[in-house]
C-alpha cells in the first residue's frame, strides 16, 4: 500500500497519530502538499461523507475522521506557500437568527473543510444582514443556512427573500438544512438546495455549483 | 364499551388491553405556550387540552435558577427564549450542560472529578415536592400521572460533555463514557423509584439518542451500551417506563424491547419514523406514543390538516390497542394553540374502539 493510500485509511478510520505519521512520510517522499491533501485526505473525507449518508458510520466515527483531517492540515499548512492552497470553492455558513444551535452547522463545516472547501463560519444567531455582508465580502459559491428550531423557520424564509432582493442569485447558491427543514420548505423558501445531513451536503453543494456553471 | 376514566384508559393501554378510546398525552408544554393557552397556568392549560395524563415534574436547576423559571415573573421576558422549557437558564446547570438564554449550547464534563461534581445529589424531596405531588394526584384521581422528565442517561451524558468532545472520548476512552453513563443511570433510577412511591402510574423518560434519519451511535453499540442501563431503570421503577427520544429510532426498537420498555414516544415522522411500519413490526409488544407532526402541522392554523394528521395516526396505530396519541416531540412555543386544541379534541372524537 502506498503512503497516500495508508494516509487515506488513517483519515478514514479517524487515526490522528497515524495520519500525522503518514503525512511526514509523504513529505519525506517529496509528495506535493496539495497532492497529499487531495488524494490522501480530501478523498478520505468524501468517503466518510458517503458512509455517513448511508448509515454505515455514525457521528463519533465522522467526528474523529474530521479530527484526523484537521490535525493533518495543521501539519501541511506551513508547506503551502502563501495562499496557494487550492480550494474547490468557498462557502459561508451560519445558523439563522434567534437560533443558538450549532451542532449541525459545525458538522457540515467539518465536512466542507475536510473535502477541500474554504469555509467562512459566521456562527449562530446570524441576522440576514450579516449573511449578505459576508457574501459581499467573501464572494462565496455557496451560502449555507442552518436551523434547528421550528420557530426560526420564518427567519430563514425572510433571510432568503432578503438575499434574493439584494441580488444574491446565480453568483451564489443558497443551501438550507437542519432538523425542521424539509425539501418542501426549501422549495417554498426558494433555496437552491436542501441537505438532509452533513454527509450528503457536499454532493448537493457540488450539484448546485455545477448548475450554476451551466 | 362504557366510558373509562383517564386513568383506566391509560392503564388498559399500557397493559395491552383495549380501552374505550385512544388515550392522549403530551411529553412537554413550552412555557410560552402555557402563557398563550392557559394564561400562564399549567393546570388551566391541561384542562383546556383535556389530556388523559398529567405530569409529575422533577425539578432541575441551572446555577440556582429552577427549571420552572420560565413561568416566573422574576425572569425577564427577553431572557425567556422560545428554545424550550428552560427560559431564563444561562450558565452551567447542575449536570454540566451549558445554557445561553435558555438554549443548550454545550457541556463541560471531561474528568472523573467533573463526574463527581456534575452528577448531583438526588435531593428527592426538594426535586419532587412530595406533599404537593401527592396532593395533586389525590385531587385528580381519575387522571393517569407520569413522571415526565428529560434527564435520561444517554442524552444527559452526551449533553454534559458536548457532542464533539463526547464523540472523541467515545472513541478514545469508552470507559469514561461508561462510567458517567452508569452514574446518570443510577441517578435517574432513584428519581423513577421515588416517583413510583409518590403515586406515578408510569414513567415517561426523555432520552434523546437519534436525530433526523439516523441514530447518534450505531445500533449495535447502542444495544451493548444502553440496554443494561435501561433495564436497571425499568427494574428500579417498578412501573411501566415509556422511552421518549427524538429522531429516527426505528433501528433501536429491538433494543427498546430488550430493555423492558413498555412503549416509545415521539415516533417523529419528519425524522423518518413510519408509524404504520412500526405498528406492524412492534405494535403487539410496544405501546406506541406520538407521531402527530409538531414541526409543521401543529404550527399552522388549517384545522382540516390537523384532523387529517390525527386520522392518519389513529388509522395506522389504533387497531389492537397499545397506542396513545401525542405530538411527535412536545408542544413547543411555535405550536398554534388552535391546532393543538383541535388535535386533542378530534382525537377524543374519533378515537373510540
């Protein structure tokens, strides 16, 4: 098994120490950092997302895989000169105003970071104006709005309407997710996509981005 | 069939007998809803809803502030969020959970010393107020009474550590999780046993182990970890225990049977629980409680949609008994009062056997 394959397995199985060791080994073998990230780590996190969506692994397994990924990135960051790390895209994430829950959003953030997206995390209780401000500053491909409480769903509708009227259309796709969020709600609220869980969020994000490119 | 009292109806259902009609209950009522419907009076709210089951609550505290603070005029309105029944909670509670403006945001338990600190003294009389509890039970002898509390061992263990840290410790140091779980199990079992002594007819134990579409841990792990804990609670309680959990718990229903639970509540339809399928596979051994969608149907005012939902649940689960109609989580602040009142009214109208 090659070093990158071993690295892939260590991230997939959530083995942080092994991940660090294989990254060092990969660097000693003069494998480029970006290749280590994309083939050894991003691909492992993609598999983690798929396994999670299929209920073959669960929250703890996904979390430790993300922890291994994060530890690996920390080792590699000094080797990435300037800002030359290649990201697949940028996503702005936040939990909607009046909702302080961040578990789901944090899981999604981990998955996006783990699979090569740049994540701008606005935190919780985010008003619609702050989403807009961040979109205008960061020019992301996606904005993800999370809600855990049924009572804040009207805020999600209001935020999407506000973003649309402010010109956020083809340039930036809007995804929604969270416990009370359904595909019907997402459609009625005029979101571009709905993610039922952190694992499938990546595939859905890529699909809506491709629709944007087309 | 002659009309039963609420108590007779509920007990018949729990025993697997056919009652006069499908009983009705709720797992919890948000203080903001109590203010809307009952003018701040829980008693009046229960009367308006016409429930068969009245709750016995177990008091908890967050930095000295009691759970019932949300009904208090001493806690400012802006401190009482619509996030749940804990308006006014801000800080670390007695179990090690962190609250911000009434919403749960994380946990602090990490070490053995934290376990000692954050498995609080049961303080049975202070928590359960035996004089008041017995007086209420005596005043409403035709009602069934359940200890209704959301301090089951798994959920409290996970929340008091925080989901992220819990996940890491669960993989790195399972023994710590098992230790905390057992302390929480013994704690809850004492509360359950005391409520039986006070006159409860059954226990409605809230212990969230799942969310939309999945369980937190694998069903195999769950069975190994939790069945012994739950069996201990069921044995100590000595009366039927109904297990409440949010989320997609269908893969855990075999474990529920192994644990000795009399039934399961919420059966959340939007999380993926199919009441018809559950009834077909488990309806002869578990009392099914819930499934009326409180995420959307009970939050709007089209009463025909509410009636349609009630008809669906009763049609899917009533046959053969062992069904109690309820909301699929709780009557939260976002519920529309007319929808909730109509849910229970209509269930009484069409739920006869």
